[in-house]
C-alpha cells in the first residue's frame, strides 16, 4: 500500500452518493429535528403564526399523547406475531426451493416474489375487497367472521403485509443459501446427514446473517406501517386516524401542525433505531458464543 | 453494528449544526399582516395557476382562456380537499410555492386563514361589489362575518334535502317523513320490510355537521379574542341522541361512506333514503345506476312539525393564496367562474355544482326535471332549502383534526364501544387541545 491516497478519485466516487445522501436524507432529518424544536405563537383568533424556539415543548406533547403510545404498542404486538410468521414462511419457502424437491424452481421463485411487485396500496385495496363482508367473493366466510372488526383487523392487515413481503424476504434468504459452498454439503452427506438434518444444522445456521438482516428490515417496516392502515381506514370502522405511529404523524401534519408532526417523527425514528439496535445486540451476543 | 451507530452520530451532529445556523431566521414571516391586499392590475400578460378537483373544469377554463388572452389560467386537478389536496396546499404554502387560486370548502377556509394562507380580497372593489349577488350565508362563510375581509369567492353550496326511494315507500305504504319523529317511525317500517332507512356516515362527519346545523347546533364561535368550542350544546346533543337511538335499534346500516360497499347498499335497495346535499344527486346517480327513475327528493325532515329549516353539507369557495403575484387577475377569474351564467351553467352540467349566487337558482339547467328522479325538477327543492339555511354557522380553524377525532369516535359508536354524544365530547376536548398546541386562543 502506498501512503499517497488518491483523494481526487475517492471524492469523485463518493461525491454523487454523498450529495444525494445529504440532500435527501441528512437534510430532511436535520430539518425535521429543527422543526420539532419550534413552536408557534400568535395573537388573536386569526393572528398569523410566528415560529419561535420552544425547546422540548413538542416532545412533552408527544410523551403526553396517549393514542400515540397506544399505537406504538399496537405495532409492537403486530410485529411480535407477524414478523416471526412471515420470516418463518420465507425461510421455509427458501429451503424448499433450495432442497431440490421442487420442480419448476424458477417459476416458483418468481411466483413467490410477484406479490412484492404489487404496490402496497393496491395490495391493501385488493385485500380490503376480499375481506369486505358484503362484496367479498367469500361472503360465507366474511359475514361469519368480520375481518374488518376491531378484534381482527390488525391480523387482517398482518396477512396483507405477510402476503406482500414473504417473497421478498425469501429471495434474500434464498440467495444467501445459494452462496453456501458445496463442500459443506458434501461433508454433511459423508457424515450421514439427511435433507432435514442438513437444513436444520447447516443451512439455517449459515443463513442466520440473512435472517437477522430481514428481521431488522421487518422491525423497521412494522414500526413504519402506513399504507395498509391508511387504506383500511376507509373500509373498517376499527381503524382510527391514530392507528399506527406513522398514521399519527400523517394526521398531525395534515392539520397542519408541522412542528408536532416533526417531533412525532423524530421520536418514532429513535424508537425504531433503538429496537433495531437492541435486536442486533441480542443476536450478536448469541453469535459470539 | 458500528455503522448505524456512527451514522446516527452524524445525523445528530449535522442536525444540531443546521439548527444552530438557522436560528433566528423564523421571525420574518411575521411581518405579513392580515390587512387586505392591494388589488392593482398587473401590466402585461399574466398566467395564473389554479388547483381544484371539479370534474370537467378544463372545459370551463378553456372558455375563459379563449376570451382572455392576457389572463391565461393553467388548471391543475387533484383529489378532493380532505383526500389530499388540502395537504398539498398546506405544504405548498409552507414551501412558498402555492398556486394563485385554489378550491377550498367553507369548512376549511378558517384552517387556511389561521395558517395565514389566504389573500384578503377586500381591497378588490369588484369583489366587494359582488356581495349582493351571493346567497347571504355563503358570503358569511368567506367573510367570517367581519368587515373589510373577503377570503374567497363563494362557488357552490350544499343545501340538504331528503333523497328517498319513492317506489319502495309507496309499495310498503310508508308516508314520506316530514319530521324526524316520522323518519324514526318510517325507519321501523323499512326495517320490517327488509331494508335500512339510511346508512349512518361514520367517517364523514360533515353530514352530521349539516344535521346539527339544521337543528341549531353551533360548534364554534369566534369573538375576535378567543374561540369557543362546543360540540355538546343542547341541539347537537339532541341530534346525537337521535342517531344513537337509530344505531342502537339497528335501524340504520353503518357501511363506511364513499366506498364501493356504500354504493352497493344503495344500488341493491338495502338503503332507502339519504339525507344529503344537492350534490348527493350525482353521488346516487353514479353509485346506484340500477335504481334509476325510482328516487324522489323531499324537504329535509324537521324537528318541529311544520318547520322550515334546512342544513347545509359542503359547498366551497375559490380562494386566492397568499403570495399570489396577481391577486387582481385571480379575483377577476374567480368572479367570472362563480357568477357568470355561462360558467355556472357549465359547472352544473359538468359537475352538478349548485351555484352560490342568488341568480344561480334560476339557471335554466336547474329548472328541468331529472330523469333519474322520475322526472322530478329536484333542484326546486334545493332552491327552497338554500334559503332556509341559517347564516351563522361558524367552522373552526382545525377542522381536519376535529373531523379525524370525531370520526374515530363515531366509528367506535357504530361498533358499539362508545356513543355519539361521548364521541363528540371527546372530539371537543381534542379540538381544544389542538388549538392550544398551536397557540390559538380558546376558551376552556
């Protein structure tokens, strides 16, 4: 290695990404944090608003907001159930594709992935119709169990999210399975391991990093749930304007109360960071043993 | 694991830096005061941007553009106000790139005014001179009942009446209700004939507001120094208890409004009436095509027998946004759009808008029988209702959130976890909270 660093070349390669990252990621976050520290003042019933520095006033409001914390609890419950189910399915499908038991592997790989190509809003509308007690093609089922009622609507949405993302997560796990060197399988076969034994003791441990990655993605996705509840709000009397944290942010910004909405967003982002980190820390400790 | 931690650090530091640099920049906006804009004509040709969701507006604007080469209007259409256009307006105002003209419903005008988003057109003598052309209460909505303030040109109105299935009422010998008591009695009979008298709107609170408006409920008051918020006055509570009663007895269905399911309920004769605004005529036509010729329109049921009070649901104004460089031309276009016979006729034929002008009620197009309603000249009923709408209903400055919280509660009432009066009380508390969080003075 030479001591002389090709600074110009480095800059040349980093700059495009750096600029876009700064413009579309750092600057908006910075602006949101700035907004969240301000509050408005006005005189009279229609006096124009003056933005003044308010310190943590907006954050006090966020922490005093019952529905917001309820919505965080709701998405956590959602995540605790939906993420393992979805990733379990994704792993199972990936293992099946990889096992050689399936004929037409290419076809199935694509077929499992297709729902991800359907835009989330379209998927939610489509499922909304399937769930509808009066319009569903399965009215015998939907009129018996109202999938849009307060008890079931969360899980009805979990089903939509699972449907959309199973294929996507499967693909990540599957590509990681393809990267396992053949020698390992040979060694396993020589030791007398069958297909199930190989899957359990070799494949799953070796794709653990991919599973951890998809879990982190899913945790982030769960906390940011927006499209599905937003669409289901029109169908279901159980979905309120503060059903998920992101929906709260959306409703607040449409008042418009940008400062409070910014504070909600910052708190939500921090909560997401915290959870993802906590998960990574826990799994990392497990891996070090 | 280290990468995210570091990036978080970067984010926080850069954010702090940004905050530090930009401190003290925020006070400039305060310089703009509530005074009326000077309304001087611009020199040379002008292009105005106009955002609305009126179907077929392009045709109307083309007529104007052909006749006014020096004031060209570029129209942009989008979803209806609460469906996303208001959010866009607020964002554009914040970013300083709002269009010159925008479509704003009366209930949203205070929200835009409180965000300092509207140009006061009281300086335009053409606008103030047009006052007498408009139905009194619509003018009250754009002036907020104040002197020297006009925050938009009234466009249309939504006087309410009773749409009902004439064929089914006749077949089952149910008299057309003229009072709310009769309406409740009819509901029982409709139920035993296998239908629902109507569908209670759980998420569009505007209908309920119109019903309260008729009953004498007044949700907001503004004395210049403070807002008063009251969703629990005697009259509103009377309306809330009435509908809660119908919900409890399962006499009304509760399909979410503005969905295919809702249309389906009307199209398959499950719902027999709808107390709605004049533009509802179009909603039924497009949503329930199989019931053509079977509907009729009667005046709204009354709280006292023989009464003549109507409610209003909807209606909008054409407003000029703050920051428009051409308020004079914008006002001129808005006046043509909302007072000239050619524009009003087109707006009615394209979008069934019901004009806010007094003369508009006698447009030839509004005198004809409508085939879908058995040939009945239905607009006569609305023309009468339009004169029966009380002029003193005031909207609050944060209706978006009021509607959202009220709707959350109404949904609960429909599914049995709360009641309409409780939902209204909760919406009132949330609204007061919301006003406070934006430093809008409000009486406790």
